[in-house]
C-alpha cells in the first residue's frame, strides 16, 4: 500500500513516500510547507504524489532523470534487425543538445527546436542540414523511444507526440536541377576512377549513395546491361544491410557506355565481393561518399555544391523529359509509390496542354468524318 507523508527536520520539510515497498522509501526536501495549491512547496508535492499513486501514473523520479542520449543508446542496442539498428543509431548521432536533457525534462518546444536545427543545419556536422524525409524519420524514431519509455513506466507522457514537421515544399523546380555541363565538370574533377564511376552510376541510374556503395559483383549483369539494387551499405555491420523499403529493390538499365566502365571493376572479384572498395579494401560508407563528393566539388568552379540527391534528380528529370511514364520513373527511382514521384517532380513534367487539346479535337472532329 502506497503512503505519502511530510516530516519537519532542521527547518526543512521532507516529503517522504513509498509506492509499493516500505523498504524503498524516497524523499524530497522543501524549504516551505505551503499549501496544496502552491507549487514548489511540500504540501503541493504531497498532493501531487498522492494523485499520481491513486491514478497509477506515478513514475520513479530517479528513473526519469536519466539522460535522453543514454536512453536512446540502450534502445539502439536492443534493435531486432540491422535496418532498425541503423535508424536508431542515426537518431543517437543527431540528438545534438538533446543528448544531455533528462527525459523527464523534455518538452514539446525542445523537440521543435531540435527539428528546426536538423532542417536548417546541424552544428555537429559543420552546419549540414538533413532532408525533410530524413528529419521525419529521426522524429518518428524519437517518438518511438519515448513511447517505449512510457510503456516501461519510466515516463508519464510522451511530449514529442504532438510535434509535427513544418510544411516544407519537397518539389523539385527546373531551375534547381544540375545542368549537364556541371555534371560533366564534376566527373572530370574526380581523379579517383572509383569515385568517378560511382558518380556516373548516380547520374545515369539514379541510385542512392548507400545503394551504390552496397553493389556487389553479382548485382551487375553485363549481358542485359542492367544492375540490380538488392542491398545497401551498412552503418553498423559490415558490409551490407536490407534496403529501406520493398520498392527500393529494383533492376535499373545501364547505358552501354556505363557498362564498359563498370565492367573493369568486376575483374578478379568473387560474386559476393563489393563492386567498390576504398584503397584500404574497406567498404565505402555514405559519409565517405559525401566527403569525397565535397572534396571533388571543392576543386571546381561550380555554381553550387551538388549532392548525391542532385544526381538522382538529374536522372529522374532526364527520364521525364524524354517521355518516360510516371510508373516507370517510380520503379527506376525506387519510390514507394507513383504519388511520391509526382509530388517531387510535378514541375518537371512537360506541359500537356497542346496534347490534351489535340486529343479532344481528334475525338470530336476526326471521327465525325
């Protein structure tokens, strides 16, 4: 049976209580006896504890004082799959100031401030921001760990539950696409042939950097001039892990010029060997590839610094401008649905006014004859 009482000692007021076991007594000290309506006083805390114990919402204060970073670290270590573990460690690495916040002190405004930092630029990553989709995954992961803490009776409430991402236009505008001549400049500046061919795959096949780094010899079919995206490079376990979604698993046609470039990387390797490895025979990480791209761009006079995502947009826009239908573009890009593809590239699709006008005129007038 739970019990709460107040004891006066040396001019202080101790609120003492135990939840279930009298041998596990806890206490808090207050300088003022106060009243049940006066926050920060002994009587107010006593009433608060009595209500929590009666309603079953009581949480041991010592448990909820652990730091969020430590809680996420423990949670990451209990992941059941490699993909989940990657996402949890990604959250851990992007907590920023939330690392040192006690989970009981975390409030919705803290989480909103954190989301803004992720979107505008992370100080711990030289000001580099995250894409909105990545920020959403970080926020969803944070909500999940807090939900688990609530389920474990460590927290009373998940204060991140009501936090949403601000509306951000994810559409790609024509003026923001990488021009072909700047893409060629990037390729010419890549002195390391491995990086140059990886950039080519990004521009000509639309793969994500983790998918490029995760390519194995068996994924390349020289005869059919295709490559298959079957896995991605792993952040936590060597060397590869499952793809983010079922739609990410796909087969992409390669231009014949790219086939010749890729073929040189197959020599002397087994089917399960990675297509690309560093000079030390280690797998490339997504961070490695980002750093390499930054170094290549630094040697050029480009209009702006391009990313692997820009190469994907370049590839998708090339397909769209040459009349490839939305369903095919979706499959080549590994998008979860055609709606995702349309939402992103709606401004890239060519104007269809003339074609729709012509179609109706053909129906109404040519058939009348």
